[in-house]
């Protein structure tokens, strides 16, 4: 599902018209919840950073979300020369609002749609039973995404300390 389809679905399901800014807000809030709840393997980056003489700190990438293989960024002992370091981390991808399409929209649109619907119905001050129904659907889709991202897509990963959910 691309962003245009997502906007139409939100308005059709809610039977309400929203401004572009409101739809963007609902979508970005849903993305933030999702990306901070599940470590999706497709959203990993590997980058190289450079250590400098006398500086024990390695700068964090601006799109850093969670660590994949580095537990900290303080290097000890403090480097005595410039060294290259490799970081493996999960990142905040560009929002579907600005990109038009994203991994989440293409591969697991139910979580994105249900998350945006919760934000929309809260904005509309919806009836508690409708809000509860949307939240139930979001929790269900997040459970499926968590099973995929933190479980099935990591079954063959044996990196020490990596978060992994058993798949049932």
C-alpha cells in the first residue's frame, strides 16, 4: 500500500475527510509506534565510522534507532590513531508520507493502517467501543509483525545478545 492508498483507506474506513496535515500526523505517529516496538531486520544499516586519536567517543548516526551488534559507542582504550569502525544498527526509515512507498507499506500494511486508524479515531473523539475495536486490530497486527520481525526473520541468527522472540 502506498501513501495515496493509505490516505484513501483511512478516510473511507473512518467515513470522514481529513486534511493532508492530519493524515500525515496520523501516519507518522503510527510509524513511530511500530518502529519503536519491533526490530524489523529489513530496516538495518551498516556504516563505517572513524575514531580519532585521543577521542574515546564515536558519533551516533542521525537515523539511529536500535543497536544490532554494538552495545555502546564508548571505545576503550581511547584510540591512539584514526581507526575505522563498523556499526550495525536499525534505523528510522523515511516516512511513507514523504517517500510515497516504504517497506512497511509494501510488506506489512495492516500494522500501518491500523496504527493510523487509532490516531484518526482518537482525533475524531470516537466512541469508546470503536476506539477499542481499532486498538484490538492494531494489537493483533503488531503481534503478527513482531512474530515476523523479531521471530521468523531471525530464526537463523545466532549473534550473541541479539533480541529474538521464539516463534510459535
